[in-house]
């Protein structure tokens, strides 16, 4: 994979545990914080683990703490893919 998209992020986010059923990932979620989307810290860590498993990009815990939105996560993964 050469580019990680927001749609890829939505797919991964949809499979994380602890995510409220009320979250509509089809909405414009790129700049909405994970907290506002109802993702607790466990769900965000699971998301990072799934990215590593499926995309092959490791996201260290300190980087996870810095990623506040889905778009920030997409940008991080794409920077790592380009490196």
C-alpha cells in the first residue's frame, strides 16, 4: 500500500471494540476528535494495533497520544509509508 486514505481509516475504525453504535463513520469525520466520536483510549490503541497488522505501520504509544483526529492518524500513517 502506498497511500492510506480516510476510507481505509473508516474501515479500521469500524472494527474497533468499544465504539458506540451511534457513530456514523460515513460522515465528515476527518477533523472530529476521537473523543467526540466516542472512541475511548482503548479503542484508539486497538485502532493503532489494527493499522500495524493490516498496513504494516507501527504507531508507538506516544504517537497515538498525539493523534487526536482520524485525519491526523491518516497523515501519520502516510508519512510513515513515504519514509
